[in-house]
């Protein structure tokens, strides 16, 4: 297992912005896919966004137009810029990576995002 280094999170008011970052630690040549899921207590973990090494990205409809996912392939780091945050975006955000296509996902510890006034 490769530990993931996550940063960001915290508390913000509705309409505010916040960014998360995620990177596998150690010497990793290339990462096929990186992204985030989020989860609130009592609910299933849901996909938020994915970025692939070829440059394509996917954002769930619930965050399209508000969140941007990007990555720096040289640093193998993914970034999630969250804008116009809503109370329903509050959750624990889990970063994951797939080192190669079809490889088991490696999960981060999770970062809490709170959106409240």
C-alpha cells in the first residue's frame, strides 16, 4: 500500500471556496487515476470527481459548474477546487488513486469539509 498525503478541508460558509489536494507518497512513476469520493454518516460513499493521467476528467452532476478537478502529473498530485459550496457538500472527502488501470484503489484517511453559517 502506498500512503496518500491529503491536505485541505476545514470549515467554510455557504458560497465559500475550499481546495483539497492528494498525492501518493514515495517514488511513484505514474498514476492512472486519482479522485475523490465523499460520505456523510448513514449514507453510501459517493463519487465526486476523477482525473485520469491522459488528461480527461469526470465530475458528478451535483458538483458540475462548481468544482474543478485537476492534476499535476509531474508531482502526481490531484487538486479539487470547490467553489460556491453548499451545506449539502459537507462530508468527509476521501481521496483515492488507481496506480494502473484496474488496480485496487488506494484510499486516503479522509478529510472533513464543513459548510455552515
